C-alpha cells in the first residue's frame, strides 16, 4: 500500500512537471523566501539562463530589494493576483498571473505565469490609431463641403478679377496672384485631408504603372533638388497593370519624392522600382496586414537619406505628424499616401534605419485587364468655351450662386437661377423646352441634388446634368451617376474649368 502511494506521488510529480514544462508560457515558482525553486523551459528561454536557487528580483532585474510591483505578500495570504507588466529587459508586454501553492509543510509558495500579450497590445495600439484616423477622416469629410464652398468664392472671384483687366506687372495683379496661389494651396490641403480619410472622389482606370511613372518623371525632375539622382527601374516580367485614379499615382509619387528630398539635404539617390509579386497568407500574418492573397504590383521607393528610428517609423502615417520644422510641412503627405493605398485595396510597408535611408513598398492588387487610353487634356482658348445655350443653375448658397451666375454669363450663356430643388422644378414647369443643361449642387437643404436629378430625368430627360459639390458623402459618392467624370465638377473650380465642363456636355 505504501509502495502504491509512493508510485502515485511519483506519477503526480512527474505528470505535473511534464504538463508545466509543456506550457509555452514562461512559468516559475518562488519559495516563501522569494527564492526561485523551479523554472520551466519557456522561462529559461525568456530569461536566457536557468536561475533556479536565486532570489527572484536579483535574477530578473538585478535589484537589491523587492520590485515595486511585487505582489508576494498578497499571494502568501492566499490571494491570486493578476497584473500587466511591461518588461524593460525584453521590451514585451505580459499579463502576469500569480497563484498561491500550499506546500507539504503548509507554507505557501508563489506560482507565476507570464502570458505574452505583445502582439495583442500592438494590435490594440494600431486599432486605436485606426479609430483616431477614422474620426479625423469623418471630421475632414464634414468640413470639406463648407470649406470648399468658401474656397470657391475666394478662388472664383479672384479669377474673375484677373480676367476683368488686372494688367500683369501691376501691384493689384501681383496681389491677386498671391491670393490665387494661397487659394490653390488651401484646396490642395483639403484634397489631402479627403485623401487621407479615403473620401476623395476618384475615377479609377486600368493603367500600366511603368508608363504612369514615366509620365510623372518629367514633373519629378523639376521638383527634385540638384544632387539627387533619380532612377526608374521597370518591371522585368511584363507590364505592371493596376487599377487606380492616375491623379492618385501622381499624389503618391510627389509625396514620397518630397519626403525623400527632405531626407537627403546633401544629395543622394532616389529609386523607383516596379515588380510583380505573389503574396500568401504567411506574408500577411508576418507583416500584420489584412489583404487578399494573390498577385500584387509592388512599387518600391527607396532613398539614401538620413533614415528614421523605429518610434518615428511607427508614426509617419499619422495625420499632422511631422519631423520637419514649424512651417515646413503639414504632416499630411504620408497619411495621404496611406489613405490612397487603403482606398485602392492596397497596403504600404516601410523599412528605415538611422543613417541607412528609407524604403517604402507599396502593394497594389494586380489588374488582369488592358490599360485604358489616357490622353492629355487639351487646353482650350476662352473663345472655344463660349456658348449661347440656356442653363438652369441650382445652388442654395447665395454667394456661390451669384458667382456662378457671373461666370456663366461672361461666357455668353442664358442663365435661370434657383435657390433650391423645389424652386428649380417650378422654373422647369414653365421653361423646360428652352433649358439645355441643369447645374446643381449635390448637398442642399430640403431637396438634395440627387433627388432633384431623379425627378428631372423622369419628366425632362432631354436636359443634361452637371453636378457641383465641395464634397460627396459615402452614399452619394458610390451612386452610378458619379462614376462618369463628365457629370461632376468638384469645388473649388475656376471659370475656365466650369466652362470647359459645360462644353464637354453640350
């Protein structure tokens, strides 16, 4: 009987030890004197050695007294204690589970299990950042409509004044040029905000990424400072086809080029390289990226600049984060690139070290379709933009309505004006036979532009439609009507841009 009890005890001791040694979490046991009695293999690997027999706070932290977070007194009173630990040695995050163990002599030892939650904490941080960016994106979308309305008035009236006879070289002409430049910068800033928030209106096309880069190269050469060598390396195994708005590719290239230029004040090399890659789930898991497995076109953008440390690299896609001096940057360039990649179902990866430069890898889903034929816009003279047709202008913002009225009449059009969708329908009842085109704002109080157009198309199908808006929300932006570039003009716009769009329709 005694032998049976000894065998059972031996089996339990061996069995429990096997179980604990099989646990992947680090586990150790401390005596009532805080001396380490046991460490499982995972704990040895975590510490880098077997510290059995040593005092715990000396073995783990090299301290001469108890750790400030020590819970030993609570545990020997019979309490199970759990807390979160940021280990300064391994730089990992742990949930630390402390449980009392009653020994044969009724003394109490402490069993400690370290559960690694580093990945969870990183994902939690990324999720919090994503939520902050989404909140800022919603804010950006909310202010874009009103802000672009204001810019339409500023930029439009400036353009009208310059057309009305402000002679080049005069002081007033130079002042108007300054206003015009400031207005364009403000419009670009709003566009960057909308790009980052992925709420920018875009017109994707199938295009050869190498050809798109060649088109932008000339513009890049004017932008890049002397002493910086630009290299373009094309995809070695066939044309890299992607589906994206050509203007967004330009934004990506310009923002990354400007970023690289600032990182190379003494000159260096800037390389753009395209390649076709196959990405599997193992790649996405190791890079903590959510995307579909399959074929991608990788655009590598690499510089030989000053590089970044890990903390800076983690924050570069945050809106308004910048390492530049005050007044030297908005902090929206790289967040715009991030937004563009997300909007096009792609993703971006960055690797950088101080003194060793920076490499961005942008992954676009590969398109199997043929490239669209992209033609350069033809610059038309004002005389080619004139017309005599009748236009119904629907805009609930009085200053913008008055401005557009002046623009249209200056180009020779007969204009009827309405301050709301309801008034527009009343005007059409009496004048539908003579109206050739209706220009309507999208977002208006009462009857919005989309509802108005549906009624007009039902009763007056011969009337062509041109939408104008400072911003289109998610619901309207995905409407089929907005997939056609010719029916929408984004605010702010110039008199020439408005007139050109009208001639395209008429």
